[in-house]
C-alpha cells in the first residue's frame, strides 16, 4: 500500500505496502468520484520480441537507483525489468524497465502511459459483460484504478502465462467509482515513482475469497454502460483477480528470494542484487535449516513485532516501503514540518526489535536510524538508515532498508500445499 509524505525540495515519496491493510481501507469506501487528469503525450513506446532467457533462468536482476527519468528524487526504491506479451506470442511483447518490486502487494500493475499502443492486451469482462476494473486504495488516499487484462509475464527465464494484470491510469476508464477512493489517482511515472508495480507478496491473488462473495468488496468494479460513466462494485472469481506471477511458473513456483548486499560505499549511485524464484528447488535457492522461518497467517498477516515495550500485531516485510516506519513511542525525534513524517535524531541511533511468527519463531533485528534531513541532503538513492513514523499504532513496517545485507525468502500460500512464510538470513554475497 502506498503511503506518501514529502519534503518540498526533494519530492520524496514513501510507500507502505501490504495487501490486507489496502483491502480494509478499500472496503471502508470513500466519498471521492470524478475523472482522472488527462495524460501528457510523449513519444509512444514500441513492441519487441521476447528477450532470450538468461543463463540462470530462475534469477532476475534488481536494482536500487534514481528511478525513471523525470520522476523526481526516488529513495530506497527497488526496481526490476518486466516483459509482457500478448498471450501465446513471443514476438508481440514489450519490455518495461523500472517496475517497482513490492513484497507487500500481489500482482503486476502497469501504467497505461508506458505501454505501446500496439500491445492491445485483452480485457477481462465481468459477469455483467462489461470490462472488469480494479481499485487498489492506499492509506495516503492515492489509488490504482483501471481495467484487468490478460498477459504472459516474463521474468528472467520464467513465464507466467495467461495471467490477469491491471492497467492503471487508462484514459479509456477515466470515470471513477464513487466508493473507490477520495484521493489522487496514480496514473503517471512521476506520481508512482516507477513504471508499474510487481507485487510479490505471500498470497496468490490480490483479494482472494472475499472478492468472490460480495459485489461491495471495494476492490473490483465493472461498467454499467459502454462509456463506463458509472462503475459499480462486482464480484471477481479467483481466476479473474490480479494474480501473483510466481505460482504460475511451471517450476520454481513456491516462493522467491530478495537478495541484496550491504551498502558498503555511501557514495555509490546504485545497489544491485537478485530476485531468485523458487525455494529449495535449485542450488541457488536452498533454505538453510538454521534460517529463522516465521510463518504467516492466511491473508498475509500474522507476524508481530516487539519494540520499546510495545507489541505491534501487524508487521510488513516490505520492499515497497522506502524506510522503517513505526511509532517510536518517543524514542526518536521527528523532523518537524520541514520533513513531515520522518525521524531526525541528533545522532545515529541503534535500535532492536523482535519479530515473531505465528509458529512462535522469533528473530531479533538490530537497525540504525539517522537524521532524515541529513540523509536527504546527500541526494543518494540508497539510504539504509531512513525511518519515519507510522500513524497506524498497531503496525510496524520493515521497508527496503531492512533488506540491505539480507537474503529474505517469501513462501507463497497454498503452493504445493505449503503455508505462507518469511525466512531471513544474512546475505550470501
């Protein structure tokens, strides 16, 4: 889920992903409606053939850098490159860089503004015969709105065939559902800080059974006329919901690993790592028996965090957030209105929190928080000590800085009969 705060001189954005919170926020509804802003015309992107598979087919390069051109100052954003193809084709494809890797959501969502006009992916229709639309609402009242289409998703040497994805900011669907969101739509690379979102959480679909049972689920909508001027809520079968691509691979499909090195050079412009598919299926994704495994409850939650005498019942292990976000209970000083929402201790402060899974497994985590104002003044894209406050007092968000120097495994719910889990070990770099 996106959660944005900004420093005026840097146009910073901070994100908080986590589907359950997004769903609860969406189901709460909202009073906003109207039309999205028009897109600014640019040179249209072009189609290409499916790139050749890499030597290691279950591995995909990931990078932390400044993000797409002309999108402002992006901090602690993890990106990868995704290829989408018309289902069944290897020549009718488009390769898209700077897609945000987000372990706190599920499924691929691409900006309409970055797609080649000729890609022309087929829209999924609802049981009313009109296009199926999605609304993923975020805690800062931004939201992703647009049609659900079908594509083959190529990640490294792996392909998820006939997979529902969302096209966000599609001008053909500019009329918003009244219960979708009261805030601002994510419809450009600048507003998103990326060309799309690759959700790699622990669940198979972005909503699950809840959206198969009731029309008023807050996530899925459909049109009532050909111009789609008044979208209404609708049920969405599991097969039509935006889906996690990894379970659709033929092999290496039970989970994934985010493997990032420690940031050793503070002046380095980028940080490169690997996204590895499968757990225990190849030599490069073996889970050591000594690695702490924290099981996750159905729905993607269940890990709790103990910190400063408080217990946070909801914990996000989330590459989509660009810092550690939590209520410090007065331990850390905030920056004030100049950098609203971030911590600015006078000296770098070392803290310890303890994670607990539903299986009783615990893991102490030590991390450092530095003065956000000083960090932003470096204009670096990689800031391992960035942290801020979180208005949800029941939640603790371990964002991308948590992943630096660690190898984090995400087991996906109900693949091969296994439950969801997160496992954490020191990086193998």
